[in-house]
C-alpha cells in the first residue's frame, strides 16, 4: 500500500457503524445519533463524566454505541483535536492563572482514546491520528494496515471533531460538530449483510470549495445510507479520496 502512489486501493468491511451529522433530523436512520444523544455519556460513572470536553464525549459515545466494553485494537482520529480545551488553557496562562495537570492532560490529541482505554480496561495498542482533512481516510488506512499485519481481526475506528473556537473558524472549511465510528474488518466478498467499501486515493487535484465544505463524514454517511449510490469523493490535501461500494 503506497498512499501517495497512482493506484492506491484499500478494501474493508464494516460490520457496524454509527455517526453524528449536524442538522440531520432525529430518527432519519438507526445508525445516526441525535444532537442530544451524541453528548450523552451517562453510561460512565459520574466521576468519569466530570470535565469531559464535547470532543471526548462524542468520541466515547460513538465508540459505546457500536461496541460497548470493546477490547481490541483502536484507531481514533480528529482533525482539530482538543482545540477548545487548549484555547481555555492558553487564556488561563495569559491571565496569569495556574494551569492544572488535569486540564493539560485533557488537552492532548490522544485524550479520547486514552479515556476509552481506561474506561474499557483495554490494553491493546491504540493509535491517535491527526492528518488534516485527510484524517478520516487515514484512519481507514491505519485500520487496514493493522488488519493486513495479521495482528487483529477487527479494529474499532472512531473519528470526531468539535466546532473550533471563533478565533480559528476562518481557517476551517465546514466548521461543525461531526463524528463517525465503525468496526472495520478485512474486505470479504462473501460477507452477508456487511458493507464492503473500497477507498481509492486519486491525485487528479483537490475538490471544489463547495465539495470541501461537504466534509468527509457527511459524504461517507450519504454513501452508507444509499446503496444505489456507487461512490463519493472525500477531500484530501493533495487530491481526493474516492469511497465506493465493492462490486
């Protein structure tokens, strides 16, 4: 697998998936979480719910919705990470306040996957990914690499992003809360009632601005919901990712 080659193809099977897409009507799809549900972490003890950021809440809720108490390899991704928490810490420093160790530990990019491992007592290796607008496709690429190594038979993939602070919003296309999670297995043409997808990297140039704003989660959910739709394009830094149903 050469990610920046001409013909890059990643085949995988999703045995379950869940997503949050802003502005979607509650009840549209059994796989979609509502705005109220996506921040609901009542499955955690009260002490563990304290001080969780929206990003951590989304990530933990998505993971719980498809694989409660999951123990195995995980790939968590976020384009922006804990920017809201980090901005709050920086403002405290500017005002001369003392930054608590707990606050700092909640500002790092692997906060969500660390919390998930602790909550589920998961001792398997986990990966945290930030790859710009390529983050969701790269989460699938990392999952594929783990599966291809033979170290795991399935991987829990979780991607989430919160709205970035107003001071940084001008640098972000399609600034909104969004999230996606899935149990990823190797591509299996004989799989029954499982979605088989093929992710293909294309270097024919980036997507138009209006398509960039239709972020990867929205595009992927659109494909998963509509079996008659054969493919969608997701934005990339130096090209585009085409995700399609396997024939």
